[in-house]
C-alpha cells in the first residue's frame, strides 16, 4: 500500500491533524469503526455547521453507482454563499476506483483549491499505481489497519479518557481486547457502557467490571465454557458447550474463543520448559505474562491454575491439537454432531487429572516440581493422560 498516515495515530491526537489539501482522500482498509471516526473528523473540519451537512456532505455506495459523473459533479459544485466544502464519500469504492481511475488520477495530482473533495473508502490500494503515488505525495492516504508496533491497550486507555471521560486500569484495557478480539467498534461501545455505569469522576475501572458488562449472555457463557475447559472442569465445560450449540452458536466461533486463551497457556508452558539460562522465566506468573495473559491478579491466578492442572506435556500439545481441530471444523466436522464431538474431544483432553495428585505450586525446577508432579516443567508421570487411559507411575 502507498505510504500513509495511520488512522489510530490521527485519532490519538485529532486536534493536531487537518485534512490534506488534495481533491481526493483514500481511507484504506477493512476497519469500519476507524473509517467512521475518520469521516466524522473530516466532516467536522470541512462541514462544521450541521445545517450545511444535508447538502454539502453526500455518501454513495460504490457498488450501485450508475453514472460516475454524479460523484464528480457533486464534489465540483461550488457553493454560492456558504463556506462549507462539498464532500462526496464513496463507500466500498474499489469498483468505482477501477472504473474511474484516469479521472481520479487527474484530480489527485492537483490541490483541491475551490473544488470539493472525493473520499474513497477502499479495501485495497496498491502503492504501485499512479493514483496511490499522487495521493501519497499529498499525505492523502490514511491506513485503517492497526500497526503492529502500536500498543493497542495503551491506545484504548487514551481513547476511553479522551472520548468517554473514563479511566481504565491497564489490565482492564487488556481484558477488553482479549474478550472482544480487538474489535474496536465493540470495544468503543463497551467503554461507553462502562463509563455510563460508573459516572463522571469515578475511580479507574477495574478488570472485574468487564466480565459483568461486556458481551451478550451468549458470549459470557462461551467465555465461561473456555475457562472451565482450561481449568479441567470437563462436566461444566461440556454442559456449557451443549447449551451454546443448542442456542445456535457457531462451532467455529466457539473454537476461536477457546484458541486465544489456550495458545497463551501453550506459550507459557514452552517458556517454562526451556533449559536454565536459555530464557526460562523464574516463575509461573512471569511465563504467563510473557505469553500474553493479562497482568491482573484474577487473570493470573486463573491461568496459573489451568497451566498447573494441564501440566507441561498436555499444554505443549495444545497448538497441534488446535491446528487439527481447526482443519476438522473447516472440513468434515463443520456442522452438527461431528462439530460437537470435535469440540468435546478437546475439552476431554484437558480434563482434570485424578484427584489426590499433588500439583507443585513453586517455580520451575523447585523441589516440589522435581518430585514427579504435573507442573509445566514436568512430564505428568502419573494420572490420566486425557484420553481415558491410565499411565503407570515411573
């Protein structure tokens, strides 16, 4: 894609940004929340008076434009008395760009002047095209993707304070991202609800508030199923799975929620299995934090318990199990009883070991771990293997 400004960076300091003086702006990516916020910001700059927006700001569907001249005429009409800039927004503009590339190249190569503005909301915008190069030269390409270098939790906390007037603890922002899979639109709505419930001038919102307010009843049930499965409580997890599937929940969506948490446990187990001096963390909590578990007491305690009951061998097997399940759910077990059975097998693989077996709570390499317990640094020398068979103690 052409060299561009990041929408997240612009929205972090909106007062320091103004629309470029080009006749065409491209919003590139597939993030509707950021696209909507950028359009709102541009509209505030170019059409500040709400009374002018009915005639100065028009939006079109790029898939249903019969005559492209309607777009260019809309933007080119100079208002006689008002000071607003006429703006034509083309949503889903990829086919429109393909059809009108030469005209857009002509417009994009020159400053806007007294003409209006055409805003293109596109999914792709190859940097090798003349249009992309012309707009990039005027800083008129805005990237809607989330940059890999940005700390999204920090951005969410800043956004919550600036837009909704509430303060989130660092762990609360991490919990929001985890629960809502980095969906910025849903996160914004959740923060708005949290701010409304707390009121102005309240204390920082703790992560415990997320479980009570974020997500639908179905989503909260799915999170409960995942937590029960990771903790080895197979009966509770299987019961929750049956209820979710009976209520029409998609098996692939349930798998995606489970995979996010379980991959963190697998990563922590891999770190704890490293040789001394090769980067092995000094404790379970350090390993869990390095693996991406939210650094607040309840989350760490829950993940620590799950990791200890799984043991190192089963935890390190999770990535392969998840990859196999993903292929199965997208193939022969994509629906019905086959999909349910595939998910049940994963839950049963994580079932709690035989009661009475001591699980070491010390750091890796401690005397407790060396006595044959089922902590991540050991090999689960006794107890159930997770597939219904019994292993002989060695």
